[in-house]
C-alpha cells in the first residue's frame, strides 16, 4: 500500500518516520529510505531505535543552490528514479520516500501519474511505501494520508544551569484519507521524545 505523511517543519513528521522505521527494523524486516535531499540525521535515527544494519539509506543529491528550480527538479527526479529501482528490487518491508522541505513549486511540476505508477508497483506486494513531505502528493493514489501538526513543545529545566532542554513534541495526527471505512477524520494525539544522548558532545539548550 502507498501511504502518505504530510506536515510542515516541526510538525513531528521526521520523528514519526524514524519511529516507523525503528518498529519495522525491530520486527526483523528490511527498510529502504530514499532521502531525496540528504536530510537524515543518523544520530537521531539511532536514538529512535533504528537498526542501521537493516536500513538501506539512499542519500539524495543536495544542491549548493537549493533555491534554484533546475537543481530542485533534478534532485527530485533522481530520487524518484531511485525509489523506482528499490521498489522493483523488492524484499523490503518498508520503503520510505522523504522529500523533506522540497519546494512546493518543484513538487507541482511532477507528472500527475507519478504516484499512480508507484501505487501500481506496490499493489499486491508485502511492501509498504510511505511518502513524507510538507505538501499533499499522492491524493487519490494513497491508501492512507496522515496530516501532522505540532500542538506544543516539551521542555524541562536542567538543575545545574537553569536552562530549558528540548524534550520532544506533542503532535496531532489527523487521517485525511483512508481506504478503511470510518477512519477518515480520525484524530490521534502523539508525543515524540528526544534522548539526551541523541547528540553527544553538544550542550543542552
């Protein structure tokens, strides 16, 4: 099935993605992450519980001039080709396609048939394909679409210095589309946490 996680910056989308990958690798399955703009922080992935031995990380091409439309289009085009190759290879329990902060204009220039082709590739297979971006992409091709939004930032005061340390996000997940009757419109509250060891050597702030 093709599913979609949509959310802006600080919406919790990366945390939800990493925990989804972690749960899949914990079951002993292989995961492929197509990281279109090379945004993955490996330390955060490890802190979330991702088994790197079961993760294929396909790093995207990050242009020096990220604002240039030609550079953005090229990076996204290369990532989609990588996604196609991975899906054809098979043997993955989860294939995640992370478009991160790709400009909406670049996403709009994609052919409307792109995600229908992806859906046909995963149909009837044991692979779950998840698209992650800041904008709705798959629409009718998606089996499940979740929109995430931050409901607040958790922090604690460190006793020694009296500074606040980021502890995680309170996230609202809303089902925009679902093939299972009765699920559309459902809302869930999630909490994401950050391990204090996620960024070793860096001071709490």
